[in-house]
C-alpha cells in the first residue's frame, strides 16, 4: 500500500481530532501524547465525521451519539464487532503524517 502525506503533524494538537480527505475518503488523525493515530473518518454507527468528536481517556468519541473507539485498536466498546479501520501513521512533531 502506498504512503500518502495527509497533513503536517506540527498542526496537530494533542487529543484534538483533525479531519483529512484523501481520494474522497474521510480520515481522522489524532495526536495522543507522542503517538499519532489515523483512522477511517466516519463513525460506523451513523456516519458522522469523527473529527467532530473528541478524545476521552483512551478512546476517540463520536460527537453525535458518543460511540467510542479505542485509540490503540479502533474497536468500539459499545459493539466489539465494530472497529474503525486504522492506518499506519509515520511522523513526529514536524514530519508529515503518512497514512496508507
């Protein structure tokens, strides 16, 4: 799979989801301390943008119905059969975040 630069990590605030659009696919990038996670950007529950949500504890929370997805795996605690697809992320501080 090809790596694609989606945004500059120095613009990514800690625990504040950031939207990115790549090939007409919504993504959400989140800095969590020194880690960066990139997920499919739509909630699997109702399709809301995950970048409109927030981080609470170890989870990315949908801002519409509060569906949660673990930052490390993307698995929902409401329904363990659902998981936001997670992409590899490369980059720290001033590097570009690469998803793919």
